[in-house]
C-alpha cells in the first residue's frame, strides 16, 4: 500500500513540474500557474485525464486559467510550444 501512495506522490510532483515548466515557457504569472494546477487536480478527480496525454491536459488547464484571467495567450501558443497541431490540444 505504501508503494502505491509513494507512486502517487511522485506522479503529483511530475505533473506540478510540467505545469510550472509550461507556464514558465509562456511567461505566465504564478497565479495562473496555481490556477492551472487547481484545474488539473479537478481534472484528475473527475477522471478527465484517463486516456489523454498528460501534457495536453496540462496545456488545456493552463489555457483555461488564461481565459479566466483574460490574458492575451491563445490556444495556438500552447500548441506551438508543444509542437503539435492545434486540433490535438483543442480536443482536450
């Protein structure tokens, strides 16, 4: 049982690192990165991440946080950074 808890904790750190790395690359303020983390936690709790690539869900969560804060970042900024087609990120 303790191995399962340890794995989950490490996974959480990795996801947090991915969110912070993407937010840093887009020069997003900490409040948006924090909001993206909260959206991601909600997505995990609602089983939204199952069957989707984590990086795409991270991008969708950060993009949602940007929309809520009314920043000038567009979805294409995220897809360019991830080097994937816009449709791939927009599916999330």
